[in-house]
C-alpha cells in the first residue's frame, strides 16, 4: 500500500470517526442537555474540515506518482 492510499484511508477513517462522535454527542445532548451541543458542533466542523482536506489532498496528488 502506497503512502498516498494510506493517507486517503486514514483521512476517511478520521472523517467517519468525527461524524460518529458528533452523532454520539448530539444523542447525549438530547438525553441530558448541558454542554454536549458544543462538542457536537466541534466534531461536526472537524468532520467537514477533513472532507475539505481530503478533496484538497486528492487534487494536489492527482498528478503525482506515489
């Protein structure tokens, strides 16, 4: 497995984990209230940022042979 594909795999797993944490935090916010809404927003924003980073990485490495 090349470094490029490992990086894509790692970014994908990190993005899925961020959205899973956001869903978990949102479920806790609905059940318990409190400060879980901030955790939900932070995790969701991180997930979106990872998607943007993933597309940027793919665009940048499209012409490279790694």
